[in-house]
C-alpha cells in the first residue's frame, strides 16, 4: 500500500494548497491512503465542521490531531461522524479515539495519533500507551501501523523511534511546523522528527510575524493570525507499506511558485 502523510495544515493557505495539489498527487503517485493533521486547519486553531468536510473532499482519508484539537468545540460531534482522531493518550473518558484500523489495498492499516509531554497539556504516558496500543493492534492481526507523534521535543520523538523501531511501519512527528532533515528507514520503520507545516512559509510557523516578534521583543502576548497573503508550501511524505514494514519513502515539497522538491529517505544499513 502507498500511504501519504501531511503534517500541520495551517489555515486557509494550507487548505488552498491541498485543494490545488492533492488529487493530482493521488493520481500521479498512485496513492492508496492519505493521512493529514488537522489541528491548525481553521485559522490556525482546531478545525470546524465546515473545514473538516472541505479537507476530506480534497482526498484525505483520515485526519489526526494534537494539542489544538479542542480549540473548536464542534470537533466533539465530528468524532461520531468523520474519520478524525485525537491524541490517543488523552484519558479514556475523553470523547473520541486516537486509533483506527482501515482496509487499504488488501491489508489492514492502523493509524495511531499520540501527543508528547514537554510543553503540552497533561495526558497519559505516550510511550506506555504506544507500546500497549501497538501490541493490541498486532493481536488483532494489524501488521501495518503508522504513528503521528505530535510533540514539541525532538528527543521525545526520537525516543519513540527507538522504542518502536522494527515494530511499526512509520513514525512521523508534527507540531513544530518546522521540517527536519532526518528522514530515514531503519529496520523497516520510516522516521522523520517533523514533517513541517502546510501553509504560509514566509513568516513564523505559518502565522503573521507581528505578534510573535512583539512577544519575543517585549514578553507581551497577543492573538496569532494567519496572513491574508503569503508564500505557501505543501509538505508530505509518500511511503510504501506492506507486511509491517516500510520499503521505500520520499518527501515532496510543493511551492506556490510551481517548484517541487523531492527528497528520498535514506536507508539505515543493518
């Protein structure tokens, strides 16, 4: 199966890039399943019903969340009606789930959404929850497992890779909005600390730079806004999964000026 993962979709600019490119990407690269993180999709904070429907209409099959999952209150109803996840290590009594299993290209694919701890809301232990959930999925006969690990600290993300290397097909980080340069496949597990945002690229993590700069200079906070005009980017990983392993992966960056950059994941030799 060929799976695509798209990180934090930030506001209207991010949604516009998906509208422009995603269906063509699915056709050109013969994609079977698309996973995308929605937590900044509606003006940078959470997702509305309107925008969730919009994103799914562009060709997304499953959407993952993070610490901004709850910023739009109508997200709660979406858990019953849409293919949408929230971090699985929220306590069990919290609405929704962070793990679903899909039939893709004749195999089962488990999608697991987890949230880290550093500078994040209080949740259950991500590493224990990951081990427990991966073991449960394998008991159910689910060989292929992909994890969106929504975390601030690269050390936590790398730790998750060390914990589950060889046990899952892929672990890709979200949340920082800044793409990292450690795209690799090791023991059949594809890993990237952060896929990077899809949205405005010429500001501060997809937001207008005025308020962040004021905060950096004076310590005074304000409301972050999405720029009305900006230079946009779409970033995604394309991964080939089968029988619990990733055999091939590459990253694509689509720029609003027409440029497309492709980076192959390097394979760690045994």
